C-alpha cells in the first residue's frame, strides 16, 4: 500500500526536476531509471550481506555502483560525469539480465546541472525497498500525479483488492493464468503467491515451480509498464517473465491463446476517436472497457474463469455496446456474480466507482441466477488518504462467494442472511431488455425505501452551480486572487481548508456556507465552504433555499454520497448539473429538520472530541530527576542473529521475520508470511545458539526504522540479520517499559542513532551507547499500569466514534420507512 513517505519523496523528486525537465514523460523516464539503478545496487548489497558477490555492478562496471556515485568526496561535476557515463553504459552490461539492459537502452541525462543532479540523486537515495512491490508503488504514484496514468486509463489496483479477487478465483498450479492489461503485474504476482501458499504442506518441486512461472502471462500496451512488470516479476524469482508489450485490442497476433484464469483491472479510458479494434470481437464497439471484457470472456478455456474490475458504465449504461456486452455474458453462460465496490477504492489515484464481474463458464451453466453483492467498506476509509478502519466486508464477501460456488457444484440450496447479498433470476434481469447489473435495480421487489416525508428534487430546494476552471495563466496570484478549489482532494473532513492555488480570473464562485460537491473522481463527497471561493470544474456549489436547512441538506448528502451514481465514465466517473438537480431529497418540516440536525451535531461533537483523543494520544514517560540514567547496553544484550543465506529459504517451515513482519506484528495485524527456514535448520540453530524468546525485543534497523515488537509468547521463528536488532537478557528492566522508553528516544534522537552512506540504518553500537532512564522495577510497573489505563481510555474513544457514527446513520434512516 502506498504510504505518505513514498508520496512525499516522489513529490520532492518531481519538484527538483520540473525546472530542468518540464515534460512529464521525460520526468517519468528519469525517475524510473534512477529508481531501478539504485535498486540494482541495493540487491548487490543484500547479496553481499548474505555472503555472496555483487551481481549487477561487477567486473568493469563496479565503478558505476550507486554507493560510489553517492561518495561525499565527489564534486558535483564529477558526480554528473559519472552518472552520465553510467546510465549510457549500463545497457552494455552483460552482468545484468536483458530486461534490465533494455531499461537503460538509449538512456541519457537531459540537463547539465550538477546541483540539480545532486539534489535529485539525494532524494532517490532515500528510497528503501523492503518489498519489490514498493518499486511499483513509487512508480504508479509517480504516473498518477503526473497525469500519464490517468491519460492511459490505468489505475493502481489496491493490493487487498487484488488478493481478494485472486482468493475468489483460487488459481491452481497447473492452470494458465493471464492478465491482458497487466500494469506492474500485481495480479500475476498475487496469483503466484496464492498458489505457493495453497501448496505449502507439499511444496512445489523446482520443475513444478518453473512450470507455474511459465503459465503466468501478462500483456500491456505501455513499454514503461512492461519494463516495470518484468522487473517486478524478476525480483519475485521469475528468471524469464512472460510479459509482452502487446495491444490486446488492436493486434490479432495472440488472439488464439486462451487461459484457464484471467484476472485484470483493464484501462477504463477510450481515447478520442475510439479504439480501432480488429473484427474478431463478438461485441462490436470502440470503447476500451467493453472490448476488454469481451476479450477476456472469449479467451477463457471451456471451463475457464475470470475476475474483472469494470467501471459503472459496464454495469448500467444503456448504450448499444454496453447492453450487448451484458447480454452476451449472461446468455452465453459466462457471468455468475457481480460485486459492487464503493466509490473511493482507487483513491488517491481516482474516485471512479467500480464493480467486479466474476465469470465462470462451468458454474454459470449450473444456475439460472446471478449473485449480486454490495461492498460498503473494504477495511479503509474512502478519503484521499485511505486510512485503516475496522469495518471490512471483503472477508465475508469471500466466504459468501466460496459458499455459493460449493452450493452450485453440489446442487444445494443457497441461503442469504445479508441485506447486501441478492440472488436475482436471469429472467428478471432480461425483463426490461437492458440487462442492467446494478444490485439496486433489483431491490425494488424486496424491501424498498420510502420516506415518511415529501420527496423533492434537489433543484427545487437549492441552487446548483457548476464549477469552471480558469486558464492556467491566471493561477497562483495569492496577493490579488481568490482561493481556488478544483476537486475532492482539496477537501478536509467537513470544512475546506487553506487552498494551495489562487486565481485572478474568477469564473464560478461559491459563497461562504455553500455546500461543495465533488462531481468527478469521486462523485458525491461534500464539504462546506468557509469563505467565498472560486470553484473549478471538479466541483459544484449547492446553495440551499428557504425550505431546507443547510446542515440538514449537508448531512443528508453526506449519508448518500456513496450511492450517488455518475455517468460511469472511463477514467473519471462524473456527474453533471442536471443530474445533481434531479437527486431526490426527503423534506421534513423545518422544525423536524432542526431536531434531526440538533441531535446529529451533538453526536458529531462527541465524535470530534473522541477523534482528538485518538489522533493526539501518544504514550509518554515523565522522566524524574532522581532516576538513574544508564547506557542501554549495560541493562541488556544487544545483538543480531546467526546469518541465514538466501539459498536456505523454503516455502514452508519456521517463519522468517524481516522488517515487514515486525511492522505488522507491532500493529497487531495478521502477518502475511512469505519466507521460511526449514524446521531442521531451526532445530540446528537452536541447539547451537540462543533463539529469541518471550519478553525479548526486536527493532527494525533499516527501511522503516525504529518499529519495536515485544515477543509475546514462545512461538517458533527466526529473523533476518542486519534487518532487525535483537534485545535480550534484560536485567531489572521490564520489556514493555523498555519499549516505551525506546520509542520516545528513537523519535527524538533519530538522526543521532542512524547513519549510512547508501541508506540510513540503526546500529547496534549506537543503541548500546544510548542513555535511558532506569527506575526501580516497581516504578516501571506503575508507569506501565498507568499507560495501560490511558490506552484503555483511547480504545474506549475508538468505540465511541464507531457508536456515534452509527447513531448518525440511524438518525438519517428515520427519514425512511420499510415497505414490501
């Protein structure tokens, strides 16, 4: 998952380049080259740490190693000369795979400024790749912010959505698996990991693993994406990744190749003038999203299956090609389930509303129904930051889909116990001749919502003003201009904040206390203007009239924002002014509106107060003057592990922890184990050396530095030398107390405790010398008890937030009555 630190660094790199390299595509190329350059050097270092040799920067190319490039003794001009020579030479480096050489083919530096290059390389040097996926994260965010990704209709698929779809598909080791719009190969790598995990009790033989790797194929039209996918798969152990630069929709060369499993999030955008497809598609169209779905259906083997992310246009648009596609999928026994995802799943890249089509040529023949499931929450909030939340429907949805598959295969009855799951007869879908695949269309025969009060058009009770962006030459004159807001990403939680952009050419204006609605990417989120502002084309201003209270209308629009349907656009889902005006609003009398608003504002005040506690709480230890201060090394032993070499990794056995696992464990998350050592090797280590045990600590030392995990039990595991530092043999100091002390000290003395030329690292030597407070054990226990009480109060505030958010929903639900 893309983190804020990665975003910050990419933004910083772009700001350094923009003066010298104004063209976005050239920026992408320069940053990509540098990221991969450094990554190869990181791989060499890891190999050397494990007792091996440098692989990429070897022989005559060792002089180009990234570490030498970053040598502080080099002048700016010397660094520029070395970098220029290096990137132009690496395509001839026979020590690196062909795919890496292709990346550097024709590479050059488009400017001659030593200072700019030094600043640029310094930022790149801060990137750490604990997982190879992090390279994809950085590159995909880079594309999204530069616009290249949006222009191509490509959006990064969140890892948990990929893993969910793969789990539903449940690919097998002997099946051919295809992603015809593979991007950075996320689906293929997830499928590979899924199969390895499914076979952990009987690990695949080398021949089986090689066959599996050869069964995974990806296509992409973008050379940059193909390069990234090749690198990503190579780093996951694929010696010869099957990734092809291929125009899936216009080229017939691979038309006759089929697959048992197809997984994809194809581009949603159709270029101006449409696609120019060949004539072998069953559905004739020039819309890319239509053609991709048709392609995947037609390229399944006789019992093949597919999981496809689609924009809402595929679900309900009535234009001929969309309807023809839905009819084709249903009447030819492809489609068996539709999962509706909430708008915002693709934030921060796009707010487009999507669904997942699940095709299965075997299952679809066994039923006359389509299963519809609506996902309301995926474990993350739907804002730009995508913060973790407790509510996550995906595990239950996965369970439902697996159960439905079992039911169909055994001819048993399928029972539904969830209001967001609906089984609809195909004949019912055919009735209105548009083959609509929206779950809400078919709720009308069950419990439909009707209001206790008059329903009115929004346009009858409020003025709606569409935004319009001025030309770029009028931007950023803060002294004489007006605050300018373009879209959803500039919103706060409720009230909009200080803008980054100002304009002197005023087009459309929102007044103080107007409701602002995001009209694209995503559709629906609302906020309140705190001052007079200029609004761009990504926003609309809603100005309530006398019959409706501002806060009532705002709260109601907030409650339905996830259900406001746009036009199902390709790259950007959008909604126009007429559609906003046509929204149906329940209109109680003013006095009832006032009562509802009064109660909701009380609930919101409690939520806001509780959020302040949760967001600002940090456990702190008040150090007393009479406490003894000692070096950490005097009250415990600080060490690392016996080195484990890469060839000792196995597919199952005793878990092998790295920084990734420690971060997950410290956050009390379920860990997704990827590396193991054999039970025999663990037993051998245990017989010769100390093994980490309950009450000892592990600290992440590289990458994400300073994450501390207190071992809570006597589990069997081993850990990576150099990656983690082990604190053991504690003398009169409680491990929880020590964790609290170290977290405070590491935060305040980070720069003092880390060093490194190529990358920052926490060192055992500096940790040993760290001065820490050393009160008596009884005082340590008192401090721990106090902090546990504080944490209980914080957890109570989290429950308050959840409780009162539900009360707000209940208050809105009182506007409705149920009828059959």
